[in-house]
C-alpha cells in the first residue's frame, strides 16, 4: 500500500487513500503530460478500454481502444488542455489533462 499511497499523493497532492477495490477509479498520469499518458485503474485489466480525446471546444481529436497497461500517444496533438472520455463496461468517465512538451 505504500506505493499506492505514493501514487495517490503524486496524482492528487494529498495523503488520502485510493478508493477500495469495490469502487471503480481511474487516474491519468503523468498530468501534465509531455507526449503520452497512462491510466491507473482498478477495472478488469484484461478488458479493453475505449477512449476518446476531445479539445476544450468539443472537437474529437483521437478515438481508440487500449489495454489497461498501454500508453496513449499524444504526438498528433498540440500543447493544450484536453478531455479524456473513457468507456469502461457501461460506465463513462471524463477527465481533464494538460499536454505540455
């Protein structure tokens, strides 16, 4: 749990614990990104994760499917703020991240 708490502190800037395995969580790291991001999640690691990345004005920039441990490459995107929309099972989550090379 020490490493989990360290990741939690790095991602959230707090000493709070990550949610239990019964609740679903997903974090983007690193954020801000320098050209790629990863997802930290407690969802089924063998189930693909569908995602879309939108600009702040609502334009779809990237759409793809990855496995939990894959990196999302952001090379085609200019620096800026983006919204990552994930589909995990029947749940949709939206998270913001910053790309700054």
